[in-house]
């Protein structure tokens, strides 16, 4: 990706992102790990639960967006209990791997968790 890696921004979820997250997790895990359609159903349940029930005061999801609005990754911080957050739906598109995007997504999630009092 060269210099375009510096043009990747992190943003909140928008309409349409959930479908992309479900699709890309299903496609990449099938291709890379041999997962079947049951994994897609699991990702869909996780995504639906976040959309329907997340607490915006302490939970958050990010989309990594490259030039032209291309989605290149995702990560979520979800409360497990009052002291613990869980990282969910962490994905970096193959074309963006090796650019430091994964580290940026992980840092955003960890910083958010710590700022909201999670261990």
C-alpha cells in the first residue's frame, strides 16, 4: 500500500459497516482458516448484539478507512463486566497488513478501554 497507509483513518461505525464486517470475516476466515458458514452466523450475532445493546458510554467500534472510503479493518471494545473489556471483531484486510494498521487499531481499542476504567 506504500504511502496510502498514512492516509488510513479510524472512524466510528456507519450504516452498512455491519454487513461488511460480517462478510469480510466470513470470507477471510473461510479462505485462510477453512471456517464454514457457522462462523459467519457467529459474527452476525456478535455484530447484531453490539448494534442493539452496546453502551456508548464505554463501548465502541472502529472502522479503518482508506483512500476512496475503502474499508480496511475493524475492531471493537465491548464491556465484559464492570472491570473488564473484551476486544471483538478485529480484522485487517490482507492488502493493509504490514502497514502498522493492526497496531493502530489495537492501540485505539486499548486506549479506549483504559480511559473507561477497564483492566
